[in-house]
C-alpha cells in the first residue's frame, strides 16, 4: 500500500498536497489482554514509551499446528471458478504449508530487529514501530495499516523511506517512521468497551506523535489507514502538516444510493467515472459480503475465525485474492509465507473479532465525503 513512497519526495508531498486539498522496562509480548510478563507496570510507566519485543509461547504455535491438522474440510465448490469463494484446493495447499513448513519465528525475528515500543493512550496499550532516519531533517510520518493488514505491510518500505540514500534516493526524501498497530489489531490492546472508532483512533495517533516529541508531521494511510488519516485532517491536531491517502473512499451520496440499489451507470459520467462506477457496482454485488458481516455481526463471524485456523485463513485469503491485482491468485504477487505471516499474526494475538469490530464501530461510513482544509494528496494506482 505505501509503495508509492519509494520514489515520492517529502517536499513534493507538501507542495503537491497543497494544490490537491479541500476535498523503560523491556517486556516480551504479553499485554494486559494476554497476561503481563515480568513486573507489573505502574500507571505512570504505562504512559511512558516502553521498549517492546515479541515472543509467542511455543505451546501456542504447537496448538495452532494441531488445529490445522485436525481441520474438518467442507465439500469442494460446485463451480470451476471463485464465484463461490476461496477454492478448496487453494486453501488445502496454503494450510498444508502453514502446518508443516511455515516458521513463525522468522517474522518474529524480523520484528524484533526493529525498534518497537508500546505506550498507553486513552486507556489502551498501543504498540508501534519507530524508526528514526539517519538524516536529521527527515519529515516525521505516521503510517496506518488496514484490514486484513497489519504493521507487516510496511516492512519492505522502512529502509527506502527512512534511509533513501541507500536505495537510490535523496536525503531530502527521508522520513522518520511511526507505524502503529490499531487498537484491536496485532500487538496493540483489544478494546473491551465500545467507542474505538476512526475518530478516536485519529486522536490517539495525534497523542502518540506529540508524545514522541514531533512538532510537525504528516499522515499516510490506505484502507482503514486512509479513513483515519481523513479523520486526522478533519480534526487538525497541532503539528499535522497534511495527509496522503491511497484509498480515496469518497462517493457522492446520489451515486452511493444508486450503487446500493444496483442501478445501471448514471447518465452524464465520463469514461473514467463510468469505469469507477462499474468497479464499485461489482464490489457491492459480489465483493462486499465480508464488510456487511463485520458491520452488522462481527461477534457472530468471530466464533469461526477465532476457533478455526483454516476458517481465518480463508477469510483473509479471500481478500488477498481480490485486492492484490493478481487475477484472484495472490500467490502470483505474495509468497505463502508473506500471507501466513499476516494470518498468523491475527491468530496468535486472537484479534480476528476485535479487528472486525472496527467495521461495526464505523457503521459503514467509509465512503462518506469529508471536508478537509489542510493539505491533502491522493494517489490512485492504475
């Protein structure tokens, strides 16, 4: 999602967005939700910036492999394509690799090689990666993931963004990176009460950037990250210079109504607008079932994906297939391990339900237009 930043100048961000606008105690993994490791942390210490490391207990990984082996498979689909969902053969192949060859410790080692921290904001522990550039005048940026993503989706751009001179870029393109896990996702704490919607997360991100000592910064997001960046732009916290999103989810109300009703392309649209309408119409017709379920019944959906590794893998693989420009075959653009790293992260942190509740909290308001008065930039990939 943030690959655009490989060649995108931070100076360009400010100049371009202005024209586009208007539209410590070291702890192992073990938050309050899963049980603390080591000494209890006081209230004042919780709001400090504490080092963080990941170590999933081996018995959890053993239990995962046991569950994979004991999978009770459904009948094969009765069609030759993916019109009924994830195909049985693809899921058996992925889960076989998951239960026999895949090694979670590899991604765990990668994560622990990065500077990771945790701090309490608004009553929840928020885990984040914080990579400061070697270039002192780098621009701070907070990068927010989406669903079914995580902080893992940014790993490949940490080097190019924080140290562009080592990747063919210029020093003035450098960023200081803050990459948090959203509440209820990954290693951040799971909310136990309602109210953690995108507005609240946006306010928490402003607190995080201020707590890290940044006087000026920008925000980037795709998927939920774009929604949260939009909210930050509306809130205009002190120090936020502008936002960039690569998920411009804004649909005029009259168009949204026609899409929801399954109406044909309205008259008066240009070629690009017609193409966009048809894409959205296809999404509403066959691709939005996951969203409808999580907006209305995240708890109901959660029992299956929390208890069954194959169920969770299929739930997430379905979106990898749809959203990776891979023709429905994500293995063409992602390795099995890359997919399983993300799936396993959701499994070992037991966040399948808590992450889904963000849809319920937002109540299907992703496509609503917002008024933004600070610099904003949008990238739309072909």
